[in-house]
C-alpha cells in the first residue's frame, strides 16, 4: 500500500547528488510559492514538467499522483470566481463570475501543480533512507534524522501489524458501518496498534543499545559530486534565476 | 487535514514555518535518546492509523488522532508530526516542502493544547475521564480545522467561504474522533496504562538509560 515507485531509476536526475536535489527542490519550491505573476507560474509549471520528463518518471503514475490536489483545486474553481469581487466575466444563473476570481483560481492551480511536479522530480526520486542521510549531511538536527529514519523503518512493519489485526476482525465477521460498535472496534484496533508499537519500541531500543547506538545512524555510501553533474546543477540554478527575474520584471 | 502547495501567501507560510521550527526545536530538546525509539515507532503507528477510513453515513473519513498523539507524546508530538507529514508528502503528495511548517503547526498546536488540557483528567472518575477523552478528540480536530481556516483567511479575505466550508465539513470528523478517543483511551488504561501521561510505567518495563559515549567506546 505504501510504496516509493519513483525512488529507483537511472536518469540523470536520479544520479544527481541528493544534497543538490534537496536544496534545489526547496529553493525552487520557495521561489514558486512566493511568486504571483502568471508568466512566472507558467514558466515554473513548464520547468516542473521538463524535470519530470528528465527524471524519466512514468507519466501515468505522475498524473495519478497529481490527482490528490485536483479535488481542492476543483473546489477553488467552483467557489473563487463567484465570490471574489471584480469585473464580471459571465453569468451562471444567479451567480456572476469575475475576472479577478478566475485569474486567482488559475494562478493557484499553476502554482500548486508546478511545486508538486518539482517535488516529484527531485525528492521522490530518492528513497527516504537516502533523504534521511542527505538531511543529516545538510546539518539538520541528529535527533530529527533518527526520528525520521525510525518512523520510516517501522512504517511498513506496523502497516502489516494493522493489516493482521484488521484481517482477524474481518474473519470474525466485522462489517464496518456507521455505528458505535464499528467505532469501538476501530478504536480498539488503534489502541492495540499503539500498545504493540510501544512494546516493539522497547525491544528496538534495547537492540539499539546492544549495538552501541550513540545518537546517529551511519551510512557507508558517500555523496561525491563529480563533473558530470555540473550541467544539471547549473540548469537548476538557471531555472531558479530565470523564475526570479520573470517575477521581478512583471 | 492539510493545505496543498501553492495556496497560501508568503507571510502565512513564513510565520507557520518559523513557529513549527521553534516547536520542533523545543520538542527535540526535551526528547531524550532513551525515548527516541518510543516516539519514532509510535509515530509510525499514528501514520498507519491515519490511513484507517471509518464510515460516516455514505461517506468515509480517515482518522487524524492528533488529540491522542498529543496526550501520548507531549512536546515530542511536534517533531513526530513533522516527520509524519514529511513522509505523507513523499508517499502521497499530501502537502509539500513549502507548506510543511504551517501544516505541522495546524496539527501539532492542537495536539499540545490537548496534552496540557486533558492529561490531568484521564485518571479521575470514569465519567470525567470519558468526557475529557471525547473533548480531547473533538477539540484537537476542531482546533486544527480552525487553524487551517485562519491560514486560508489570512492569505486572502475572499477565502472566507472556503475556510468556513473546511471547518463545517470537518464537524462529523470531530464527533467521530471524539467517540474513537473515548474508547481508545479506555482501552489503553486497561491494557498499557504506562503509555498515558500521569502514570509511571511499571518498573520492569522501564528502558535502561542510554549508554553514554564513553561506555560505548569501552565496549568496542
């Protein structure tokens, strides 16, 4: 159920130093999030599409990932044009759509999709384990990294634990519905999950102590940027500068 | 409950990120290494629990449980929620880098409030405890919806309608969370009271203190 379908690949972007990818993704997302001008946002969307293509991600799967924001965007398109004040564009029954409302909804749509594509192209193209070690190299607090890696490590274990509990309930004839019995069953399932998680955590901690845990997880893979990665790094930098220039010119 | 990328204005994003960073710093400072495995594994448990969908009439809603997260983890809830939201962004594209701060704030502030409001009431007589549990589940989601609504409102006054919709649409979720929290807390009190605040864990279950670095060096 939980999977990282894009984490493995052999594209140029997959081979790029994860530190550069994380920094570039954060920087570019920030620039796009703070931009207001339509040309900047369209350029950002194009850059996002370009990077996704460069990362050689399966486009159908990417489209599916984008669908998580479409619900909210649809709501905006339904509400904003009719509630914002401004020049009337057209009438829909008793409601009047305004130019300001339409352009605002449009800008949010471009912005949202652009940032999402940048994230897909640059961050989901590494596994969370790599991300954790990358963030450690970028000097984020050790405890936060340990927390991230532990949570990631036990996510899959506890998901199976939950599936096991749920299957046992199903076999006993549990049919979820809108009633107190269903809610109590789910509450006990969650409670049992927490109890088992805590018991497991105690064992995990003891095992970590046995192995001499001193507050860090080490990795043997080193990150070494080489000359081959230079063009792509420069390209990411140029995209950032161009977006900034576009935003300031308008 | 989360806000998508690209919606909020710069001041809202920046203040959200600043407050979340401060909260995370406090949470990490108070989190000792001998508790870190507990917080990490419980955080994955809450992540999995948030994937559970329960029926509400013809629709279904997923659990949030930030009330229980707050009760169990206290200040550690802030980094735990930050980590969980990071993973959600990676696995499901809910939220993202620029909204990570404000989304953490939306979930973690109510969790902290619930921790301080209700931790003292859990071990009172059953009717009080049940009421406190319900209030904990209800209030956590209500406050989150309110924070989400205000983040939208401070971005753009015209968002008022969307913000009100967000709070209103979450009303059934608040009731469901309240009910589930009553049963879940009652369950934990019977099965593993040491998990809840206000009860010391049984002696034989206490984890040994973390070895200090010298000891580790000696062992190798």
